[in-house]
C-alpha cells in the first residue's frame, strides 16, 4: 500500500484548491468579477492582450469608475495583477472598462485548513 505522508511535528497541513479560470466581458458599467472569499489563497487578474481600452479594478468598490474620484487600478491590454501570500485581498473585486468589450480573466485558489 502507498505510504502516507504526514507533516513534521508542530506543522499543520493546508490544502490549496483551484477554482478554475473565469472569463468576463466588461463594459462601461462596473461588474463584480470575484465574490467575497474568506479562504482565498491567491488571485490573479489577467487583461486580454486584445483589449482596445483600459480596465479599472476596484476592491470592495461596486462604484469603481474609469475616471474621477472613484478611479480604479488601471489595467492596459495584457496587464496582470496578482495577490499572493502573505496578504491576499478576500473581499469583492469589481471591474469597469473605458469602452465596451474589454475581457478579463480571474484565477483564484482557496486555502482549506485541515
């Protein structure tokens, strides 16, 4: 039978599970691209290289805008944002485009304590 591996004494085991890739087409109205996730271990946002405009990302901000005082974090074509340990944002993430038809992909993993 196969050997069972155990963590060294004093260590804890953590399981990381992927959530797959989610693709969104964003227009000039803000859209939620990630839900609140208290066990989020990492998240990467990928703007399509074929985008003709700019995406703006807001954290816990459903009113994120492409201009003015609610301006989000800008992402040009082909740009990416990655949140990884030790500090990973676990709230909602929103995006808005400077023009219709902007594509963004969201890749999330969860950390499941054992």
